């Protein structure tokens, strides 16, 4: 018997029978509905079924909990979102594969759909209208989906536009629908320049913007830098912020904040535009420095180029925000991922050194590279780019 069934059995009283007589037939009490499972227990059960790639059991478990009295919002945010966060951590720690991570994410996404279509999760919209979208280039849509469904459960009319929404399409939608606010989600800091343009475009047509997601940094530091009207650390906090009252409407003629003086040096623009050239140049020098790379398979060479491209993208994002910590934080996360796969974190150092040589005429860029390198250990190396 499963833990859930055990709880149901304990909650239901035993059948009782009245003494049989000519005038008193046997009767039975009605069964008591199963008690709602403990949230921690529910998370554990869902984790097991998701890791087994058992979508049917995952959905059934969540719907039984909903029927038993667990609130739909709790299921979305305290169970599904928590399980998805663990999926990401397990992948980073090299305890599950990319394929498992993708499959688990797909199951969680469909579980969200099953929960919110249940009658107990449905509610007629009585509040205002909110558009929920991901920044253009952002494919991590589940956080935005969770926010959209949380707002619907609370009574908002929600237009959920999904992943990777170009700013001009988003603005066209705002013109047609006139929402009270836009909720913009971003997980990757490399999309912050695009997020800035999107925030500005929404505000220019009079729609305030609340942002959330890991891209906007600890405590929402980049949300403030880029001029968002509000920031929330998670879906529940965003829903509560919107419930407290309307976001202030941008004033007529609102323009983008142009007071990012560090951008005047053009280093961000030049590095961002030179990404492909930089990747090719560093890749070529890595081949010279590590002859074994010449024997790589095509797949290994593509993976190496992708890794180099990510490093340059995060470097550019750090230059845009003027925050060296953005780049250092990315390197430390990457180092943890590499270490979990048996590759020394110091294997990142040659790439950083080669990039600094290529960009020696860019003082702010060179300083950012040196700051990142200083956070990494300097021990004997096994090149990171040799990892499958």
C-alpha cells in the first residue's frame, strides 16, 4: 500500500453494523474523504514519479491531492515548482542526464495543465488583466506559466504568451488588449539587454512592467537598474504585489532610462558584436595550445564552441549591467557543473586568459575577466572543453 493510500485508510473509519433485528436493518456510515497529503510527502511522491518518467502517475497523484483539499496554488508553487527546481539542481550535480531533465520538465509542464483544468482550480476572472510573457530569446517558460496560472487561480484575466516573445509582438498585443500590467520573466542574464528594450517598449505605450526570474539578479538588482516598475522573487510574491494595488502607469512620453554611463565606452556593443569572431579566435588558439583537440569529433568541437560562446555572452551581459559579479557568478556556477563531472574548475582559466589577450584594449572588459579568473582555483588543469 502506498503512503497516500495508507493515509486514506487511516482517515476512513471502519464499517459498523447495527445489531440485526426484525425492525433494524444493518446500516453503515459514509466513508470519510481522504485527508489532503502533507506537502512534503506530496513532493516526494511526485519526485519519484517524475524521475520514473511516469506522467500518468504524476498527474493522478496531483489530482487526488486536489480532490482531497490541497489548494491548486499550493500544488503549483510548493510541489511542481519545487520538484522542477530539484530537477535543475540534480542536472547541475550530474545526477541526471540532459534527456531526463528535458523529460521531467515536459511532465511538469503537462502536470500544470492538468491541475489548472480541474474544476477546483477554475475561477471566473473578477480582477484586472495581466499579460505574462518571457523575454525574447528566453526558452525557460515554466516559471512564467506558473505565474500565469497562479494569477488565474486568484481571479485575474491572464494572457499567457509563452516563451521567447519579441518586443514588437508583445507591444502589438498590448495595443489590442490594454492590460493593467505586463509580467516579464527571464532566467538567463544574457537576455538582460533585450529585457531592457522590452521593458522600455511596454512602458512607452503606458503599460507598467513587473519582472521576475533568475536573470534579474539577487534581490532584483538588475530589475531596478533596467527601470522595471516592480520586481518579485517568485510567482506568489508577484501575485501578492499585484493584489496590493495597481502598478503606477508610466507617465506620457516615458522614455528609456539612458543613465547607464558605463555604456558610453562602447565596450558592451563591441564585445557583443564580436562574439563569433572571439569564439573563432580563442578556439583556434586552444587548438594550438592543446594539440589533442585536433582529434576531437565534430560533436566535441561543436560543444567546445558552444561553451566559448556562452562565456562571451555572459561577459557581454556583465558589461551591459556594469556588474563584474554577474560574470563571476556565472563562472562559479559553471565551475560547480564542471567539478560535478570530474573536471577541475581551473580548466576555465586558459579561455579567460586568451579572451583577455584578444580584448586587451578594453579596460573594463579586461578587469571583468580578471575578476572572474581571481574567483577560480588555480590547480593543475584538465581542459574543460574535453568533457562530453
